[in-house]
C-alpha cells in the first residue's frame, strides 16, 4: 500500500513541476528573449518533495523486493515441509495398517470363527 502511495505522489509531482517550467518560460524579458531560468521558492519546494518522494519510493521498493524474496523462500520451505510431513504420515499409516490386521498363528487369515 505504501509502495503505491509513493508511486502516485511521484507521478503527481512529475506532472505538476513541468507546468511550473512552462508557466515560467512563457514570459519573455524586455528584449523579447526568454528570461534565464531561476527556480522560485515554490518550484524548489516541489522539486525537493519529488526528491524525497523518490527516495522513499526506492526504499519502499527495496523493502518490497526483500519481502518478496523472503516470501519465496518461505513458500519453498513450506512445500518441502509439507512433502516431508506427507511422506512421514504415509509411512506411519502403512505401518499402522500392517499392525492392525489380525494374524492367525495357524495360517487362517479370515479372522473370524469357522463356519460349520
């Protein structure tokens, strides 16, 4: 969320500053030539905000990239642990079924009384 807010503020400032340049350069001096570019206080303030927003954006983007890397490694670890858990359960289940079947010492595997 913070990442998107910073991106939007950068886009906003990037759209606002060129308007100041255009407005300032649209006036010509007394000899008909454009006046030399001088940054006024408001434009300087906006340029400073853009620099700060870009710095915050880079930091937030770096955090996002780090978190995505961590999420990927956690997802791989989770998958490996699920596989290990499933194989362990299947081994236990097979041994539990083998132990649960009744065994007749005389070779009768029907497990019940004899029919008469």
